[in-house]
């Protein structure tokens, strides 16, 4: 039982990260979310 719960949690986490990354890409008009985060960080530091 414990192993199944751990596997399910892992699958849910992976799906959640994929969904979050997908929504970020859609918000950024299909651009790479990591690149956008880097751009925003660099602009903040400047």
C-alpha cells in the first residue's frame, strides 16, 4: 500500500509540473518558460 501511494504521488507531481510548465508556455506565447524567467531576473537586476 505504501509503495503505491509513493508512486501515485510521484506521478501526480510529474503531471503537475508538466501542466504548470505548459500553462507558463501558453502565457509566454509558446516561448521557453526558463528563458522568460531568466529575462525577467536579468531585467530586475539591471
